[in-house]
C-alpha cells in the first residue's frame, strides 16, 4: 500500500556509456532519466508574473511547494530531563500545547539545514506566506540553535531520523549522559505534534538502524537486547501522546532503512552452495551529501532487469523480525491492527527499505588539496570506477578457483550478456532505496549471508533528486 498520492512520470531512455570507462565525466544514472526533463530551462525570468491574478500566482507557488522530501535528522539528548532546571513536560508553546522540554539538539548535516528551507521563504512576502501556510509544522530547533526552525508538511515530508550521542563541545574525557534513544525520539514526535496546528505531527517516519535496534530489537536474535519500550518507562504525558500517535492514524508509515551486505554491487565472495557470482546493477545506492532533498516514489521499480537482481539480495541482517517487533511495540501501547487494510481508520504501512551504503572515495580534486564533495557526481563516478575495478578483481579471483582456462564473464552467472548490456544502457544505476512490504522476505536462501530471493515481488523505488 502506497501512502503518497504521486504522479509518476514514464521514464525516458537515454544512451549510456559504462561507468567503468567514464573516469572524467559525471556518472549517468537512472535519476537523470526521471528528473532531468523537469528542469529544462525555458526562460530565466518573466516580468509579467506580478501582473497575474493573485489566485493564479498562489496556485503556482503551491505547485512548486508540492514535492515530497526525505529529511535526514540527527537527534541528540544534551542533558538530564530530571535535573533541577528541567522543564520536562511542564511548558506550553504559542499554540497552547504542552511541549516535552527535553534537552535535545537537532542536526541536519552539512548544508542540509539551508537546503531544507524553501527558496520561497526569501522570494517575496506573498511567496513566503504561501510557504509558511504549506509548511504548517514550524518546530524550533532547541537550545543553541533556537533561531533555526524545522519547516515540515506532514503529508509530503518523510523524516529519516538517527540518534546521536555525543555533544561536539564536550571534553573528550567527559562522560556523555545517554538517555535511551527511543525515549528521546518519542519526545521529539510529541513536540512535532505540539507544533502542528492540526494536532497530527510526523506522518511518515524512516528509522536509522540504531533506532531500529533500540525500538525493535528482538531478544531472540540479540545477545544483549534493550528492554522493551513500554509506557511505564516514559513520562506519563509522553506515553499517552505516543499511544495516540500510534493508534489514531497520525503516524501513517514507517520505513525501516536497511543496508546490503557489502559496499559494492559485485558479489564475488568465496564459493558457497547456491551462491551465484553477480553484479547487481539495480541495487539502489544510498543518497549521500544531500540530507534534505526531494524524491519520487515509483509504486513498482521500472528499471530493466530488476527481477534478476532480486533473485539474490544479501542484506546486512535478517529484516524479518522488524515488522513483528513493531507489532509488539504497538500492542504495548494499546494498538491492535486489523487484518484488513481497507478501513480508512487503519491506513498504516510498514516497509523494509534496502539501500547500499557506498564509501567515500577519498579522492582529491585534481590540482587541489580538497577532497571531492560528499555525494557529488564526481565522487559517485569515482566510486563506480572503483566498484568496476573491484568486480574485475573478484572475477579474476573466482576464475582462479576453477580449472585452467575458465574466465568468469563480466555479466556474471545470473544475467545473460545481452540483458546485462541493456541494463547498462538504460541506465540501471540509481540513487534511492527499494520499498518492500515485510511479507516479501520469506526463508533466506543463504542464512550466513542473510541472502533472500525476493524476485516473486516487484518492490517500489524511492528515487532521489541528486
């Protein structure tokens, strides 16, 4: 079940040269196929715009604002909520709602905070008002970043949250207080609701692996699981608020972001029964360097050959326990989901979202001491070049394990050479994440490598604007 009403453009084919030979040119990726046609410049200004009817200008502002974003947000507790100066769940905001008063900080890495601000906030008073009306949740950053505001539209924005544990200005020898990450997130969700005039708050939540471990850790698979998150360990107001968020339809979707087994798409690990050597071109790459950008959601991944790559998907860990652990969390807060998802009052979806975390290249800009910008097209091109070289080395290694004269083909052992080349030309490389419902993952085909055959389903694809 898809929780956004998106108009998905039909992808256009473009010519593509194998990234392994493009050491100088920016990498061409599937994101270009979808997003580039939208930004063909017709004119850079239009003097007659102010003469349009106000209603038409407002419609244009709104059309510009109505794009879906995934904002990566770090949440760090900076103090003890039980200290003598604490205002924990005692103060009210300008809307008259109780706020948590939790001593925490919010961070959007790099220039992410600036990128999270709509340019319409600075165009004109009319455009600014349109943006403020659209981003109705205006959550002040706490503490020293109090002048900053997180502008959100719950219907359009996904918050991808991760916990942070150390304050950057803390002495190295200091002991960082560590309130439980899950309880701090509950406080943040309460505050987002408190600053929403519609009393809803965050509707679409993506969980970093560390939050998954704290919220959803399974005692059967972990040697030292965290105690279950239950109302008794939260402030009474926080527990009540979180229960209402869960059971009232305020929280409409949860995305559990998981990683693949390795940082490269080429699979040349030591032979095991049933393991096939393969370069999975459609494994989506994690977005880097743009923590507040827009995305489009394809209900089904449209790239050619994706069903072949789905036959062997090795993940960083077994994701099957996540949905059941979320169900136990909901039960602890009094939520019982109906088996039928046809009811409007049970419009909730839980997703498993694999994305491949590719490493920084560490390359310097030619003629400069500066490194390639994180997540830039130049850094991505360098990674794809290194990835292709890694695949070649792996093929040489595997070929050496077989009788003399055998050479592992570049297309591997799952895809035929013609299909492999079609996928290269498409192109099939994409920055994004797959979107699976939990029932896509049945028994693993390789337990040691948390490997699954999910080719029976066609996942959705979140495609980032990069």
